C-alpha cells in the first residue's frame, strides 16, 4: 500500500507504518511541525549550544559536516551567523564531484569564512570498496555515506570537539522514525543499519573483493571509549527548526549565491547536485532494489511542505523515475567495468517484489506507478525550482573531479 | 546487596524492532538483532525481547527472531511472544534465551506458568503484566483486544506468584512511550501485592525517573524502551548518571565517568580545560 497523503510505499527501506486512515508515520510526524512552538525550540537549541561554546577560544565550538550541496549553506549560516558559533567544517570527498559542487564548496568557505578539513581516501581503495558494495549490496553510494557519516565523528574524537551539528535526520524526515519531541541524536546503531545498509567497513573485509584491514582503516568508527571520553554528540537541526529544504535552499541562493544545477531524474535542482552519480546511476539502483527513486523522495517532501499537490506530483514521478540503466560511461571508466558487467550486477539485486523476468531475459517493472487518481483531473506539474546561472571555474564540466579549485 | 538491573526492551512487530506509544502508535526502528547487539554493548544488564506481532493461537513463537538475537548478546536475554506451551519455553531456552516472558497466557492459561516453573524452574518464568487505570483501580490490560480484562492487578500478581512465576515485569499502558516517568502509584500497588522481584517498564524519559523510582521502592530492575534509540550509548549515559546514587553494574565499554548531564538527561561537555588536556599527551620533562 501507499500513503494516501504522500507517495511513500509500505516497502520503504527505512521501515514505515500506517494508521487506520492510510496515512504514513512520516506524514504523522511531519504534522508535528504545525504544533511545535518553534520559538521555544530555538531557545532550547541556543541553550544547548551555549554549553559547547569554547570559553577560552582555544578550540572550535562544534563540527559541521558539509558538502557542495544538501543544505550545507543553510546549516553553516545557522551555526555561524545565527547561533554565533565557531565551527570547524569537515567534508568527505566522494570522488564523484561535479563542477557545480566544487564551486559551491569553495564559495561556502569564502562567504561564511570558515575553516574546512577534507578527507580524500586513496582512489584505488575507494574503487575497491565501491566494487565490493556494488557486488554485495547493489550500492554505488556506500563509500560516500560511510565517509560522510564517519569523518565528522573521527575529527570530533581526535580534535576533542564534542558537538557535531547535522541538518536533517533522514529517519525523522522521511518516515517519521522518531518524533521531533524525542530530539534524536546521532548513533552508530542508526548508521550501521540505515546509512550503511547493515554492513560496517569491518564487514567488507574479503579476499574476493581484495579488501584488507588497512583498506578500510580510514572509514572505521572511533572506539566507544574514545567517544565517551570526549563526550561526542551529534544533534540534528530539524529537531529545532521547522525544516523546509526547498525554501532554505532558495534563501541561500538569494543571500549567498548558492548554485543549483539541471538534473536528469528529478525536479529537485538543489540537493545532491555535487554528485555525478547520485541522480542517475544511484537512482536506477534504488528502483532496482526498492521500486522507487529520489524523485519520489523529493515529491513526498514537497507534498508534505505544500509546494505541490499529490496529483500534480504523480505524473512527474512517473515520468522521471529511471526504470532503465542510464548512460554510466563516466562511472564505468572510473571503476573499470563494462556496461554488461554493470547490468549483470544490477540484475543480481532486482527485488522480486517490483520486478519480474520475462522468458527472453528482459526485466519488467511490475508497478509502473499507476496510481488510482479517481475523479481527480490529471494535472502534472513539478514544483518550481530555481536554476541559477552556472558560475565560472577552471574545473572541467564533463567528468568526475577529484579535487576541484572551484574558482577561475 | 543485589544491584538494581537497568534493562533494555526490544519490542518487535512483524520482525521489526519498533518504538511504541500507548500500545497504539508504532514507529519502525530497524532490525531487532542490531538493537540487541548495541544495547548489550552499551551495558544492558538484561534484554527483554518482546514479540507483539498479533496472531492466532495456532502460530508458534518467532524462534527465528530469537535465534538471530540470542547470538548478538552475552547479557541475559528474556524472550516473550506467543509462548503457549511448555515445549515453546524449552525450545526458547535451548535457542539462547535465559528466561521466557508470559503475558496473555498468564490470564487465559495460568497452568502454563506452573508447568514451565516445574520443568525449567521459577527463575525462567517472567509474568509480564500490562496495566491500565480502570475507574477505581488498576486493571490488567489485554493488548490484543486493546481493552481492560477487568482483572484487578493486585489479585493477578498474587496469582502469578502462587503459580510459580520467578519475577514480574510490569508496564503502564498510559505511560508507555510517554517519556514522562513511571506510574509510581502502580509501582506502589505492585510492591505491596507481591514479594516477587519486580521489573518496572513504561515511561522512562530521563535518569531522574529511574532515580526517583529506586529511591522510593525496592524494585529489582527497570526496563527502558523507546528512549534507548534516541542517544548514543544511551544505557551507558543513564548508568553514569545513576552510578553515584545507587548500586548498579557499570562494566561497559563506554563509561561516562566525568560528564555531567542536563535535567533532561542529555550529555553536557567537559569544560574547556579538561578538553584541552585531552588534546595533548603530556610528557613531563625529566630533570636529573
């Protein structure tokens, strides 16, 4: 079944529940946003971070994980300008960087005047890890999530900066895994199951994939004793602010020149524009395994926030969801695979709940998102997203950028 | 003097660990085996694995769930859900549970407790009692029908004791998932009704809820549910807040020795100087 209000199915990988009216837990928790006294929550946040402000000024007040997209500008603006904290920004290099992402990351440093540390793992190792996660999990994104969720924790533990400030908790935002009132914080348990799909880096060690301990060293979570000694805590701004990613990005475009970019398989021109792989190949694998892709996530978000109606979103989702493997030449050259090889891997991970194989070997998607629209007139329209003019930089616009300048 | 047990509950619905609120709203959290593994790591003194998947009486307990979870923990494990026959209890113990939890069967088939206690010993049987406030008294709640059975709680507890149960797990339906603290009136009635070891569940939001309970009543343990999913090392943090006040087990990998907590039970940072001390390893210059 599918939620009657948004578009999430009961098969959502994070786990979802429905009430008697057919409304999903994500929508129920989203509705809390209308009841919560956000002024009081803002005060709570200020009280919380005040404890972490370095009295001596000898250390940073907090860590802010950033990238060239995904609410990074808004988070840094909130932390630095509104909460008046002195953050250390950290970023994990996904290797799949677009020139827009490189420019946004460079601009972030300049307009917010922040220090930034980057972790770039040896490309040879990243490729080995990605081959392993592609084989075992049908995931091209695994190393990105592993790095993005562990590097801030490693820096917090090593540099003794206990507070990490994240943007939105994905479980709360998508499926209402927790209530806003729970003020859920970062846990290794959540990362293990939901970010890393049940496989921590230690679990990837394997002769077949040629992965040894030293290969995954850079992605290992700090020991419990070290985290306890420092008192590392990761908080999520969406528990304290009325989170609206689309509006927040548009404010950042207006105030700080955040760049958006055109996308093939979604109407959201703001999120994940720093990655060649996220919208495209990753979306295709998501459809293979879970029967939907990030355009449905974007539609659900915008339905709940009132930027689009459900019937308007339906057609766009049907149109933009990638049911076939997109052109993945850049990725294939990077990882060293043939298109047939990639297709073979994808077919190993087809979820029989959504796909069946015909006699000639073709895979067919069972539910082509035919929703029962009833008497509602079909009016398909994507929510309006702003496309900014591309900036100028000396980075190439047609390939993965390992390390971009971001400026001319 | 026995230490007070700080236990974790992992409630499962259709094979998925869930948070529960008032027995009506469920939020899926993830794989039960991972929850069990992490709660063990964070210092649970005991783990209650409770399967609340509705079913008819012909269905067996979910032994696969038990098997997947039992191998993830070295802490004592209590397993409950659809245990209707003494053979189910024997099977559960042989798959790695240390105790079985009997809930609805304690009302509909009290002889089951007698049989299990005779076969495996009283220490292996926990009578789990869900309680709702009736018009003038606390009554036993039937979670399958979502209504009170009409049975007075005190009477039911005394019957369970007479039948041979080894301990009682008592939970307030109204407080379930509320994060507001325990129903102390209920605990009072329960401690007066029976001398069996009592584990109280339902409503933990902050360490002071537990401290308040232990200060007033001689309970054997407390069971924490939803809250454990909200914060890193939650059990270890809660135990660090309680360690000075009460006799509890503090052997865990993550020990929050020097940290203070807010009133809500959230971690506060060490002060600037203490953090700065951690940054560098100091070597005292040797002076000859």
